[in-house]
C-alpha cells in the first residue's frame, strides 16, 4: 500500500467545490423489498453503456472468465475459460467457450439453435424463437441456465441489469482490461455485483464480478472483456452449424448432463456458480 502523501492530501482539500461528486444516497442498512437507492452517476453510466450496445447492429467480443465451484464435502475450486461471442441483430448469434471445465459452442441462425459439446462430441439442435432476446429466454426456460454475458446481448441491457437493483454506487476510475474504467457496485436481494465501464470515448463494459451471497460459501463469477469490435463482419455462414465428423445428436437435457459429467469429480456442473446460473441476472420464476 502506498503511503499517504501530505501533498496529495493538500491538493484534494484545495479542489474546487464544483469538481466534487454529488452526495451518495442515504444509507439504508436493511434494504426492504422495492428499495432503490442508486447514485445518479452510476445509473447514467449504465444507461449510456446500454444505449451504445443497443445501437450496434453487429459486434464481437473476447472475454476471460474465472468462477468458483463449491462442491459438497470438497474444497472450493476456481475454474477459468475463454469465451468468444459474435452477434448480428436481431437474429444471429454464435459463441464458443473453452477452458477448465467447458468446451462448448453454439450457433443461432434465426430459426434453430445448435449446441456442440466438443469434449463429448455430442450436439443438439432445437427450434428457436425469431429473435436473440427470445432465444436467450428460451434457453433459460428449458435448462434453468442464464448464458454467460447474456445481459450484454439483449436489446435492453439497462433493463436486464438494473431491474432488480436495490442499491448502487459510483466508486471512481479504476483499471480493468488494461484501460481506465468507471467502477460501479450494485446490490440486489440475492447477489452483489460490480461493473467496470470503459472511461474512454465508448462506454463499453470491460469487467463484471458477481457474488452469490445467498449460496453456501458465497461463490463468485468474474469476466473480463478484453476485446470489443463494434464493426464486426458477421456473414451468414458464421452462424450456421455443421456437425463435425462422428458427432452424435442428442436431446438438450442429455447434452447438459454430459457436459456436467465431463467436469466431475471436481466440478459437478460446467455452469458458472451457482449451478444452473451462468450470469448476473437473478433467476426468474
């Protein structure tokens, strides 16, 4: 830790009043259902980020994830993966994740969703709604999982992120993914999460950390988005799936079970924590 500088202290004390941040919202130690204490600056930054992503007809990203698995009667395990995502609105999506406990790819072409588990060489193909939003919702309804980074793929990112927030604060400019970022922290009923938004010309999300505070051992999920391309080329063939040689077609529940078995014994599920919950969005009824 750097020693506190008297010079720095004097500089801060001498700062003009107009440079100070507005006061934070009042502290409410026990948040009641429906509480919403969010600093205006934090709310505005999430709105700007959401507007930028919604205005991008096609984009691609590369992200590094680390997440906890807390198996019963076994020590906590931290797993890592790298994820690539390409999107073209309103009805094209492709993604691939490779890492310690997951090697899986998905293709959505506006009509069908195909998922390939590369480790098991099994795949599934299901009919899908005609939009990205509808398909992401359908995956949750059928499997109970929220796809990682899904909140940033919806048309209304702000609504997805902020709909259940009870408290939010602005923490300052801190580095994430190698760039200065606005650091925000939010609290919900069952999770706490932090978001780093690029402080440059484009307010892109750069890092997300989630703590599942109602789960045993409070597992965490962290993703750092190292690369963004808001002018990505997204030809139709990028979103079309061809089964690899020798691959076996299975039903979706079988594929999910096979993926979980591949991660045993250290990690009974390949989902980010908690099981059946791969993203920030709280589980819906």
